[in-house]
């Protein structure tokens, strides 16, 4: 049996693995990686034992902060985030789902006051089993991950 890497290994940096397929591009935007100078490689729809299909993001020469890692979990609850040094995993970042998320996502409700007034959006993160709901403090409506992930500000 030969095992080949679908996405090239990196020497130093961060690997964000076990991303639910379809969320990698949202996570790129969430972390603003498209605006930074880090070298980023992305794998989409790779086979995964745990998720069936997964996405993966490798960021060279950059270590995610704990806050960034925690934000990622709202879009990818089963994510594993590893710090790589000299091609080896030297640390796994322990993530916790944040209790709320401020001014990251726009509210999907077109009637929400945050759509017309210059206020920061605020979602309370609620979990129901495997599901994560985003509860808007202003219009008091709940949204699922797919509804808000399209709405990164
Ligand atoms: Zn709202």
C-alpha cells in the first residue's frame, strides 16, 4: 500500500484538516487569508474516513492564534488544527466553539436592523447535538451554518 499526499506537505506553518467539504473557501475568507501574504494551499473534496469528504487548508510560515482557531470551529466543528515545524506536527491547537461571534457574518434576514443600521452583527452560538445555530441578537432569528457561511462580511 502506498500512501500519497493529496496536498503537498509544508515545512513550517498550520494545517487545518477535517474541514466539512464546501467550507474551506469560507474559512479562507473568515481568516482573511486571501488578503495576506502567506502561501496557502487548499484541497477540496478529499476522501475522509471521518467526514466522507473533507477540505484541507495548509498555511505556510504562519501559526493561527487560538481565537482564529476557535472561529474556524463555527464553520467546521470537527476540524483539527496542527502546527507544523520541520514537516512534523509539533502541536495540536485545542479548539472550543465560541459562545458568540461579533461582526464576522452579516445577518441573513433582510429585515434585520443590522442590514440598514451601522451596527456590528452579534450572533449567539447555540449547539443542538451536531448542529450549530447562529442566533441574531437583533432580529432574534436562528440560522444554520449554511445560511451564515455565505454571508462573511
Ligand atoms: Zn438579524
